[in-house]
C-alpha cells in the first residue's frame, strides 16, 4: 500500500529534547514515529536526554528510526537543542518537545509553509498558559526586539536547512528558547528567506514546565547580550 506523503517531504531529523519526561516520552515518540512513517520519505528521531533523573533513558532506546544522545548532567533546553541540531544528519532539522504540547501533525503545517524558505518559524493559535506566563513571554519578546532588532514572532518549533546551522556561528548555549531567536535574528541579518505559519499548542500530557522560572529569565538576559555582540560582528562582515 502506498503511503500518503506531504508534497514537501525532505530528509528530516526531528530532535526531541527530554528532561524528566518518563511519563510522556513513550506516547510522544509513538505518535511521532507513526506520523513520520506515513508522511516522510526519510527521517530520524533524535532524542536528547538532558541529564534526566526519573528514568527517562530507560523508556527509550536507539533503534530503527530512533537515536538517543544523553547529557550526563542537566544543561538546559538550548544546550539540548544544540546537541541535537549539530548531531542531525538529515538535510532538514526541526524539533518537538517531549511533553506532547506540539502534536506530530503540526509538523505538517510547517512543512506545508516551506515554499523554498531557508527557515520556517511558527506561532501558536492559542497557548493554554496563565497570565503570568503570557506576561513573561511578552516581556522577553520586547527585550529581544530592543537588543537584536528581530521583529519576527517565534513561539513554537521551527524548520531549518541543516547546513545553515554550521554557517551561523551560534553563541546561545544556556537559556530555554534563545537558540531559536538567535537563528532567526542572524538569518534576518543575512537577508535569508524566512517563512511563518500557525500551529496548535496542547496542554502538557503530564508534569509541569521546566523553563518558565526566574533562573531561566536571568540566563536569557545573559544570552541576549552574547547574541547582540555576535550579531554586530556578523553585520560588520556582511557585504
């Protein structure tokens, strides 16, 4: 029986960052690999366990389309995404969280929006967060715009050509989400093509967020300064 594939179904690495997600990861991986098997021509799922202490590594093993990389200690979301992005060996790379908030079919919306862009960003139709999380997100977006000039909104996952990651000299390493903003800001500075689409965001399957906290906000401020300096160097070199 022929599989029904998306019109744009490139060789794809899907990174799944996981920190203490033992309860959620089996279901997320099962749904993700099933969707990719029906919609992708060539793919790998790369799980990066960020020093979990709940037995996350025990519920997922490398094999078939799934590969696992583990940090010995917890290093944060951006460090985990860096590990996954630079270990990816397919032509395109994207990511989904291990908590189930971005269902596998939402990747289809991002692939549909590709249209020969260099990067596709996503925003959420609606995010089931309280007012405190929403206020923090708006504040961080404003700081990002002031310090980097990036006006694009990035709330969900994104899709990028793998080869471009090696050309951007990424400096973000710690705070959650900063690597995505750095990628977008540097690609804007280089005049590359960026598309956007809207995706759905579901509540976590179980557990609570590990990124919405004061520690991450503090790390984010330091990351912004590093990204700002790096952007200045990039713009000075640009023709």
